[in-house]
């Protein structure tokens, strides 16, 4: 299973990357909303773990843009809000 983790906090992103990788998942990281959209367009993912508060584009903008483009990848929103 290929997972895109979108998290602007480097420590949290690394923790998610390491934990999911240790469980056998193929994980890729994105640090902002625009990078998430670029990576989602360039590769196939089975799941997106998406932070709500991101630089450049919010998690809500990313999810809305992906859905408007026809992407049906499951999205789990993460937030400290």
C-alpha cells in the first residue's frame, strides 16, 4: 500500500514516515499543500494522510482540488485543531 503523508511539522512527518514504513507501507512525504498536489498528480497512492493546516495551500484546499479533479483516493485529515 502506497501512502502520501502531508505534514509541515518535520518531526511529526518523520514519526509518521518511520512508523508506517516499519509496518511495511510505501510512504512518501510532502511538506506543504502544493507539494501534496504535485506528488498526488505524479504518482498513484492508496491513501493520503493530510494535515489540515499547511503552508501554500490548506489541507481543505488540497482535498477539494483532488476531489474536483476526480481523485477518489481515501483521505484522512490530521489536525491539532
